[in-house]
C-alpha cells in the first residue's frame, strides 16, 4: 500500500460513509429552520414550535420507544428462558440449524406472513371458526393494524428472539459459563441461584451492546409497522415517511424537524452504546461473534 | 415437555416458509378454507409473472443489485478497514462508522433524497446501487475492523521482512488468510441489499423494482399468490447460505457464515 493510498482511505471513508449522512442531516436542519427548500423564507423557529407542540409527533416517538423496548425486553426474556431450559435440546445439530431459519426471513416477508395468519380472514381466524371458537368472521379479534400494535410486536418478537437466542448461546460458551455453573454447584449453589446470580448477569452484561443496538434498529423499523401497524399514532419511520410523501408541501418542514429529533436521539443512544461497549470490552460485530 | 416445546418452537420457525411455499402454488384459497380449494398449480412459477406482476424481471434486478453491492462493499470495506484499524484515531473511525449503520434506512433515504434528485440519480438503478453502497459500506468496515488484529499485521510485516512486495503481501498473504471474512462480508452485504425495502422505495421511486418492492405491490393489489412466490424467492438465497454453512463451512478449519 502506498503512502498516498493510506491518506486517501480516511478521505474515502468520510466521503462515502460519513459525508452523505452529515450532508443529509445539515440539509434537514436547514430545511426545518426555513433556510433552504422551496418553502424557505429565512430563519424561523415556527416549524419547530408547531412540530414540538403536535401531540401526534410525541405519540409517534412514544409508541416507537415503547414497542422497541417491549420487543427487546420480551425477546431477551424468551431467549434467556429458552436457553436455560432447553440447552440440551439446543445442542442437537438439526435444532441448531433450524434455529437459524428465522434469520432468513426479511421483515417484509415476516410481516406478510403475519398479515396472512393474524388478519380477520387469516389462518388463525379460519382455525378458530373450524374448531368452533367463533361463529362469524367479525367475532375474530383485530390482531393486525390494531390499537395495541399486537401484530407488529408479535412479528418483531418472532424475528428478534431467535437471533437473541443464538447470540446468548454463543456468549454462554464464550464466557465459559458451563464451567462456572459446575463450580457453583460444587460449592453448593442451587440451580436457580446459579442462574440468577451468575449466568443471567454475565450473559446480559456481555450482550448489552448488541441488545442496545437492536433497540435502535427496532426504533427505526419500517416494513413491519408499514404492513401491520396503525396510521395514527404511527411508528416514527412511518410518521416521517407519511410526512415526506404527502401532497401537502407544508408537511415537509415537519418531516425534517422529526428527522433531526430522531437523529439527535440516535446520537445519544449510540454514545451510550459506545460507553457500554467499551465497558464490556466485547466486540459485537466481528465475524466471529 | 422440553421435547414438545422444542418441536413447537421449530415448527413456528419453519411454518412461514412452508405456508408461503404452499400459497405460491395455490389458486383459490379463500376464507374459511384451511387448505387451497381449487388444488395446486405451477402457473405462478412457470409464467414468470408474464400474466401479471413480472416477478422474473424483479428477481433479476434484485440479483444484479445485491451482487454488485456485495462485491463493491466488501472490497471497499476490506481496504478501508485495513487502513483505519491501524490508524492512530482508530477508535474515532469505529465510532463514526456506527452512525450510518444504526440509522433507519428509510429515514436515511429521505435525508439523501434531495442530493439524489439534483444528481438525477433518483429512480435509476445506479442511484439505488449508490444508496445501498452508502448503507452497506460502513457495515462492511465494522465487520472487518476486528479482523485486522495484531496477528494479521505481524503476518503482513513478516512478508516485508522476507523481501515480499506490498502487492505480494496483499494478494498472497492478506487476501488468502482473509477469505472466510471476505466471504462472510460478501454474503452479509448481499443479504442487506437483497432484503432492503425502505431505502430502495424512496431512492428508486418505484421504478427500480426489486423483489421486496414487488412483494409490497402484490400485497397492495391483493395478489397474494404471487406475493408468496416472490417471498419464497427472497428467502431462497439466505436458506441456501445457511445450508452451505451447515454442510461445508461448519467443518473444523472453516469460517462460519451464520
């Protein structure tokens, strides 16, 4: 590698990895302040004032944070529980192979599957009708596009917890936990004591950076809420997409304001992630992890 | 009990693939039927969508895009990570690489849209390719960052000590020992592109019709049989990679794709 190439590499990285995001965010900020764009008439805070006083904006952020936290929490709990309970079964090659299958399911396809199964004329409704749980199609509860975001949460958990299960399983062996558990048992610790005081804390500490990063991905989820979520309050990616795609150009500054707020939130979370990652000293995105 | 739970769990994981495959062969499967009423047909698969949907062209677009994105991102990520991992400000570069990676692709696409519009790249294959490269390039760097550890550096230095040129060190040492990591990165970036929907929809304006874009259109048109077919096609490469991983690369001495 020549010296010239060495100096050009950071420049290439900045041009294609950082500059597009930075330029996009600066443009969004300037647009939200009325300084660029077709509607720009000079510096104004009016777009910010109107957006920040809009209930639907806060509802969108609230719904997104609650769903992302709930899916991360439930998936982590499920993965931990299954890892501890089904560990002998999880070591069988066929089981391990099939555990990877949900990773081959992109969010759009998982959402389509849930749409087909959870909808009012879906497979679950048909099964319920055949076994006599319901008499008419209207008797089946709304499980998609519903007020409680059941369809979105179910689908996200279906996609997330197998990944968490594989992640925690790899940490389980990387942290040498079978030997620690055996040592604890030799010293007289009960199984539940070993689980709650040794295995779960170690696993959570090691997996914390990845769990936090996954929370960020879920916060910005798009395909699943697009098919299965509600229009209002919409999750944040849907909310921003709606504002950008509406025919009313007055919505554009609002879209840019929300984009800037989302970015600030992301920067805060990534900073926390970075600190957690440094503390745990665990590389989370290496090919071996 | 544990055995039953395991079987139920695995059935849940396999069910989407089985159901979508069956739906792709169905013609009439309406409420309240539990199974297709009018039997199964190969028509949706054999006519390549020529009677509606044109999924064959979408599959080709997705394939070309994913291969190009995978190759370019892997090559660029490998070269960049090699330099940045040895840079005095290594930690800063790594932190910066996380931001575009963690950003929601659809929101990122809206941020970029203005620049793509003024460059006439919106709605073009090259525009979507560039946008997906911008998305996958930081990911590739993150994948390779930990790969370039002191052991690899020592091996490279040994080549120079033994009189090897920079070219020989790169092609005869670095690339061969990095082959598993290169493969993993290619497949991961290939799959990101193959699965991508939001960014492609915003930058491609619906004119670059990949399989994921097609699936959403089919669902909107209530053409569920062809949507299921396109879903099967989308799931095929990752399942194939999983099988290859299980069959060949899980053997001792090989890298792991999954």
